[in-house]
C-alpha cells in the first residue's frame, strides 16, 4: 500500500497540483474542475459557497469562520485557463501542463498558505476562485456581490516570480475597419483596396513612439488579427483588424489611432480598462508586470481598495506549450502569501507600512 503524502509536503503539493491540472478548465468549462477543487477544500477544512455565474461556470468562495467574524484577508485567483488543454506531467521537481502557474499553482500556493496560517492559530482568512479571467472577467464582476465588509486586503494570485506587481497597465481593445471599392484585379485603378489602406494605417501607427512609466513599464500595442477581401482576383472592398493596447495613465493611444485614421476608416472600442497602481509594501520586492488580471475589479471588495498582485511562476511560460511551475517556486509562493497575510493581519493591520 502506498503511503499518503504528508499534508503540505513537497510530494503532497506536487500531487494536488497534478490533480488540479488534470481537468480541462478552459474558459467556459471551469466547472469541469469543481470536483477536484471541492475535494481539496474539504481536505483543508473549508466551508464552501458556490456562486453560479453562467451555465458550467461557478465562482467558489472558501471560508474558515472563527467566532462568527468575517474574513479580513481574501486570497483570490482564477479557475479558468487558456486553450489548448495540456495534461500535467511531473519531471523531478517541475510540474508541466496547462494551468501549472496560470493559475492552478496560485490556487495551491494560496490554500497551502492559509492552511499553514491556521495551524499557527491565525484566523480571518478566505479564498475566492473566479471564472473567466482569461476572457470576459464575468466571475470577478459577479463576485462583487459577495459581502465582506471587514476585509483589510485582497491578495490576488498571478505568476509574478514571487514579486509584488507595481500595478498593471490598462487594456484598450480596438476594432479597426477600412471600406474600399471592389474591382477586377486586372483593373485595380477602378477600385479602392481596403487592405492597403488598413496596412498603411497600421504602418503609420507603428512609427509612433509610445511612452514609458517608471512603475508600470512601456505602453505597447499588438496587432492581433487582420482580415479582408473575398478572392485574390478581386480588389478588396473591406478589411478589419483587432488591436490591443496595454495603456498607461493619461494615455493618448486612442486619440493617436483616430488621428492617423484614413478617410474611409472606422474605429470601434471593444474593451477599455484603465491602468491601475498597487501599494508599495516595505520589505516586499516589487516589479512591473506585462499582463492584466482581475485585481482592478476585485479590489472593490476591500473597503479601502488595498490589493496585492503576486504569486509563484513566471508569465513568460504562461499561455505557452512549456507552461510549468517548479516546486521551489511554489514553496516560495506559499511563504510569500503567508508573509503577506501576516502583514495585513498584524497588530496594526499593516497600517503605517503601506504607501
């Protein structure tokens, strides 16, 4: 008979991370991971509240009530992953697979920290898993209806290399379109090529210098999708592009796109989320992060909006075929989460060391 790994041992951590990653929880399929998550929370003695967001998509709130008091520190991360599903495998002290660092490793790092803190007699902790972070943030918005008036801080888990994020840039998703005139490809002068107009528009935008913020990093944009035309022997009468900009405070990106627009170009805003800055905590290293998260939305759960974005693993491997998490990093993430909770649950609730 095989011995059961000791709770929070390295083998236990590896086993539970493999279990979490064995379910395909691509955005929209999050509930496929519920049985494993429920079992883990039961093992850790949590009381669970489930919040239905949409069919097959459920937020999960875990609490450990003490004397009827509400949570003062809330750990949170997301339950969904990007496609495609990649089954987990262990190679020594490294776990490979989809979600290992983004963000099922965050789930484990946070729950293990809560378990360790409770073993030291620390109460006032809760954990929240939300759906849809990778797509529509529907789970984060729904979670704002969960009353937690005594919260002092939200610790949101993402792969930051165990450093605190200085904040995050905004997200501006623009749909660009150009209207042309169709003609036979043998007589292009009789038409107007919408694709050429769109590519010229993008080239002008590429030549524009973008600013840099000392705390958030550079403002960047990506041409993620472009399409147009109907056939190679027809001058295209339409062309479309999807652009996503990571914006800084005071950004004029949308204005610059509009100023460079051709006569027959159109712009539609699909998403506009402002940039956000996070508190500096003395004694905790910080760094700019190149990605977005649910932290700007979820921080509204905290009366004074105190939020931290941090966790084990590296964003450079998230969303890739080589996504992985080293167990050393996972254990360091557990220690970081414990320190963060103690910071906010200290005798002064972290006040005086936060700016």
